[in-house]
C-alpha cells in the first residue's frame, strides 16, 4: 500500500489510496505507539471510523483507503476532522485498467 498507493497529506493525517478492484471502498488504519497510549490510539481510530461511516455513501467504490493519524487528530473538533478527511478521501472512482498490450 505504501509503495503502490497515492499519498495525500494534511496536518491531521496522511491518507494512502490504492484501487482495490472491488465495488466498495475499504478503510484501514495504523496508529503507532508514538501517538500515545492505547486509549488515545483507540480514540483516534474511532473518530476516523465514524467519519468514514458517515461519508461512506458518498464515497466512490473501488478504493482501499489507509489512514495514518497524527496526534492533533485527537483534539480537533469533529466537524474540522470531517472536513479534512473528506478533502483527502477520493472523490472519483479509480481509473479503469487498460488491457495488457494496449
């Protein structure tokens, strides 16, 4: 994912995107111990999952989305977090693969 995907960065997190060939988009997250203890890391992940859940119907299908949160994500108001992630999430379906030899 890190090598093949497209990267989008912001002050709250980094998002990696890669086409998955499926009709739906999927979310993954990493939260290293550098961010804080398990309670804080789980809070970060819950907040990101909730934004994804609320935006899921508007997201185009076919993407794997990996979010690497940063520490400020824990304290920013939820509306600001939602705006930031929505800006980083894909707005278009992935490009169609061209057949081999074309």
